[in-house]
């Protein structure tokens, strides 16, 4: 008695499905004689006739139905195993990423889109907490505003010196300027995320600004600016969020720049390195877009 084979089981299944050896041969890309030979081998292995030959095709015998039932199970398991093995080479590796809110506007999303082989669970938060999470191995990588006291055990990779910009109504007298000194903005009505300027982006370079409106959401801030109700500070990384109804100008002051850094564990995996490179490339793209916007 012979043995059942995968090829033979596939032939049995196709012949049973279509009631025809010739159709089975056509579907499988075999010659009809090759199909007949495989059926003969399977009948030899079973010790039973699996098909009744009729004038118009073939019909499965009771023994054939037993073989067919097990053939369906075996072939389904083999197909599942093949699919599982195929997925192993394509399954994205996970990189747990954290970022402060502005980096979530365009930098991180574009880097994710440029890294299809990497799966990125995201966490938004304050820079100091994100850096600490990397140090404790709760994140693999984080984009942060360079922390003054970085935790031990992490690597710091400079990403971009992110300039602070002023968003102005299009009709504003300074709307056509590429850069303005802080003193030119002294009498402006500011839209900020807090009534306390020291806790906002105004705190690093502006002296006693007048906060007219408090709004935490960027859409609200820019809407107020577009309506001519004041001006606000926008990080360069958020340039893609600024609609054309709002003008941008750079703040000409040494403190009006935020060093932005990648923090990660020293033992970076290939996936972490790939995502790091995507962040660096995206930061360069955004810097180019910003230069074009400020022309």
C-alpha cells in the first residue's frame, strides 16, 4: 500500500469539487494523465476506490468522502502554516515612542508613515516624563525638548533646533517680515495656553506680554489669530498646522529656539534605529518646508 501525499490530496479535493478529472487538471495546471495517475496512487494508498468513473465525469465514493474530509483538514492546516511562516518575515517590529504634543503634529506621524516595517505605539506627554520613561525601559524612544537634567542610562541624539515663530493676522503690519525682534511685539495682544506667560512659549524670551485670550487647542489659537484678535507663538515643527490665512514670522532672539532631541536606550534595536533615521529625515523635510513658508 502506498502513502497519501499533499499533491495527491489536492488532486482528490479538486476532482471531488468539480466532478471531473479534466477540470481538476485545468484548475491545478496539470495534464489529465497526471491527475489520473495521482488519483490512482491515492486509491492505492486508501486501498479503496475513491471515485466512480461515469460517462460525464466522476462521483466520489463513500471511501472517497472519508479521504476528502481529512484532505480538507490537512490542506487547510498546511495553508495556515504557510501563511504564518510568510507573515514572520513581514510582521512589523514594535518601537514604543513618546513625544511632546507639537512633535505629534507632523514630525512623528510622517516618520511613522516612512517606516512601514515598524509598529509604533504612541504616548504623548511632557518631555521630562518621557525621558524618564525611556530610562526605565517603558519607552524605546522619545522626542523631547532637550531636558536640562537628562536621566542616566539613555542616549541623547540632537534632532533639530526648533525655531519659535509668531503667527499673525494676514493684515498685520509685520506679516511680511521674515524675522522680528521681541521689542517689535511688545504691544501685541497675545493668545496663549495659559494666563501665566512663564508657563508658555512666551516665557523664554518675552518681557511681560499681554495675554488677551487663553486657549490650549492649536485650532482655537490659530482661529483667533486669523480673526485678527491677537498673535500667538507657533513652534516650527507645527508649521504644517498653520493655515494660509495666518502669516508667520521668526522671532529674532537667542532664546526663541527649542533644541529638540531624540532620547533612546543605548542598546537600540534595528527597528529603533530605522525609526530614528526616519525622524531625522522628517525633521530635515520640515525645516525645508518652514524656509519656504517664511519666504
